[in-house]
C-alpha cells in the first residue's frame, strides 16, 4: 500500500512541476476522482498539451526523478495524515515539508494567531495574557515565525506549555530559514515537541511572493484565527480574508482608533468578525473549559464568593473581609484553600488576586 502511495506521489510531484499547470487545477481533478498516474498517462483535454509536451523534454523528466528524492520528508495531499481541514481551502498545497511532531496536525484544537511585525506594549501584553489564560488546555498555537506578533505567539505558547506550529514562507534548512533572527526560536519549537511546516522544499530561499501565499495555510489549518494587530492593508489581513472565505471563525482584538496597527482588527470587527474580549471567547469556540473553571465547579459557597470578588479586582485581606462581611477564620480558610488549589496568589502589594 505504501509503495502504491509513493508511486502516485511521484506522479503528483511530476504534475505540480509542469510549468503552467496550476496546483489548484490538479487538486480539482483529484477531488473528481482522478489519480495522479491517470492524469499523467491519459490527461484530460484541458491539460493534455502541457502534460504531453513535458514527457518529450528529457531534461525535465530526468530532473523530476532527481528532485523527487528531496520529497521523501514530505506529506502529500494523498496521504491519510494530511490535515482534512486544510483540504477544504481553494488552493491547498499538494505537498507539505515538515520537521517535528507531525501528530499535531491531527488535533482539532489548532488556533492560528497573526499580527504585525511591529510590536506595541498593548498588543504584546494582551497576547501574553491571553495565552497565559489558555494554558493547560489542548490548544495548539499556529503562527508564521515572523518577527513581531508571530514570534511573540510562539514564545508565549512555549512559556505556557502549549504546543506550537510554525508555518514558514521559505524552506526550513538553517541556511535559508527566514527570518534568520528566529533560527533559535525554530529550534526551541522543535525541542518542545512542536512542528515546523512549509510548502517549499527545505533549501528554498525566501521570496516576497511566498509569504502572502503562506498565509492561506495559516488560515486553512485552524478552525479559528486571531488577528492581534495590523494596518488596514497588510499581510495580516490576507490571512483573515482567507479564513473568512473558507468559513473559519475570525477573532479580532479591538484597539485604539488612532493607531495604525489597530486599523486592521477594528475594520474586521466593523465588517462582522468576532470581537476578542477575553479567553472565554476562544474556549467557547473550541468547546473547552479552563482548568480554573473546572475547579470552580468543586468550590463551596464561601470559596466561590471570595474567588468571584477577586475576579473583579485585587483586594487586601481587610478590604475583602469588609466587602464580603465574612468571619476572619472563614476568610482565612477560604483563601488558604484557594491558594492550595492554585487559583489565587498574593501580589507585591499584599493583595489577593486570581491567577
């Protein structure tokens, strides 16, 4: 069975390498039930001229045989392990090259995060807070390893023990990986059981057109995408548009109307995208419940009152006691239990706050 798949993958690679034959058209034929070998041997009229001409080019045929060896570490769209959700976009990549934990693609909890290469404290702090809040869930953070929000998303995922997938617009060999500044981050992703993906062979150098094209994979892999920041006309908005066109959920972080980097998300919200207010928006989309929410189900009435009050604001022991009109011994007991359950902590101002 594996040899049959490899044989068909060879012809798929052959077809995708023919100049002028679009991958999206090949995919349309595959969806109609054609096998790559059949398309090669008896091509439909629409592509017969291109395919038959390629067979007469002996240099092309020889090069294909040699180049296909590079594709041994790739995942083709014919392989059962290829993510089903990605197949539903208009132009899915026929091959994906990978390093790392390929099983992450089986997760139904992939969440794409995109944003600008320029960071502001508002966007960075909000992103870090969001992923801290999503810790201890099965969510897998997908981003593009670019400078700025992408890097911050990967780093925050690693910090909070969330698995992460980087989708590149270049090959992933150390000689060509882009941006060069994120080589260590890519290595850290792999060390932490993450995954690096690219539709380009490992030694493919970065090119400008490859990055907007990469964005359709970022949007296509996940049921939902978060747009953190971006100007009104930017690559970030391309990802969002891809997601919307393919029926995915899109969340946009609202921001200052006077800041250029907030234009994109604000415009998306105006056009009907989901407004991102807190982690609960994401958890509901994936039908998840936070670890703290699970523990809340087991709290007694006094513990719930204390936790609920602290959810609104951080308070000292005395202010908390005044608000709740609770006995000192009962409040001490409730606070101790909540601390043991890792739901609250004492901050630098000697106030209790939720984690």
